[in-house]
């Protein structure tokens, strides 16, 4: 967990931003005082507003100045694991060979070996799962008597079996790997067998591209509130990727005051370059943790639910 303290001024320019994060546990991003001069890069402490931008978040591509061509600024797992070895591996084949022979040499730069006890929240954890509440997720009767949700054993994801009148459950995002209705992600109204979170992420979020090719076979859903600032950042994002400047490239079509697509008026949602992975509101989550208890040699699981609609009225 990192501290959010935008009031902290970082006066020195750390040579290694990863080590700075490890040693200070502070949420930071790298910015250039001169956009054209990499040597002017400095660290700035993030505010909650800064963290609405994906590129400012911990371990995301873009956090340390990779630039707008990194859209949609994905989470990089290598920044969570063995980070101090990553840069060396690119230039040191001997280190790479040793690492493959002896995995114990992988020391994570973002984890201080002298502070391991501070990072450990729960020992002997077997599973950790987070589900989102989907009020439109269809339930089924297993065996004619037991109601099951999409995440339960015995649930049939056949579209014809998902036309039920009973709806509402905590689900895994993209649990059915359904496709959005149309290319521009205008999803409502939903067909009877789809629900708000049964589909893969929206194409304009950029999360359907694997190795720069559209691929929905291995997509895992994720939720992001998504900032509108990508529609007025001066850069063009097309088909889920950064679009370099060119004669036929128009940046920020959704906020330029023109009816670029000649449909639905000026700057309608169809002109937006980007979109959140899911347009539905996140009404609640269920977090489950499963651990092994060595004293009794039993597996125990606990779940907690958070309702984000409490106090908001009907």
C-alpha cells in the first residue's frame, strides 16, 4: 500500500524511481519539466485526482514517463516482481542464465528484504477473489431446486440457458466472454442472455488487443472508472491504441465542437476515442479470502460484501 500525499515535495531527482518507491512507500509519477528533454524528469507525489489517470498509477506503463504512445497504460506485472533484475536482464545474458538456474537470485526491487514482515498481511493464503455485483446476471435452477449464479458449479453459460427472469449476483467480470453489441460499444439494451458484466471489455478501452491484434479468447475483465480527460489530452486514440500524428488523424474528436460522424449531434458519445471497459456502474463487490489453518489442518474461507449504493436512494 502506498501513501497518497500530494503535499509532499520531492526535491531530489532519484536516479532509480523503483527504489524510491520501495524506500518511501509513496505514490508518485514521473513528469518532465521540459517535455522534449528526458534529463528534466522529476518525481511528483500523486493526488487522488492524479490517480484517476491510469498512467499515474503504481506499476502501470506510463508511470515513469513512457509517454502517450503507451495507451491504455496497462499494469506491468514485471514491475511488481523481480523489478531490480529486469533492466539488467536486457543487457546481461550471464545474469539471465544464472537467474534461470537459480531462481533464488530474483530479488524484488520493490520489496525490501529487511521489511518483509511489514508487507505480509496474511500467511498461508490459498485464494483471493473479488467479484462485482451485476443486477442483470441471470440465475438458474440446478436440479430444479437450487439457485446458482454464474460463478457457481452447475451454471450453464449456454446463451439459451441464460434467459431467466431471476437476476442479480456477484460475478467475475467477462464471465461469459460475450461480445459487445456493436463495434462502438453502445451496449444497451442488453439481449436477454447478456448481463452488464458478461461481456469482454469495450473495444475502445484498448484491452482487447494482444500483441497488437484483436483477441477475445484470453481476455480477463477489469473495471475502471475511466477519466474523460483522454478525450481532451491533445492525443489521438483510435481502435484502442495511440494514433501517431498524421494527415488523417484527428485528436479529441469527442470534444472538438464538431459533429465528426454526422450522427446524433455534436460531440456525442459515439465520437469519443476511448471508453471504459464497462459502462455500467459498480454497485458493490464481494471479496473472498481462503486460507489454510495449520493448527487444525482445515481450509477456511471468509467473504465480505461492500455496497456502494447505500445512502444513494432508489
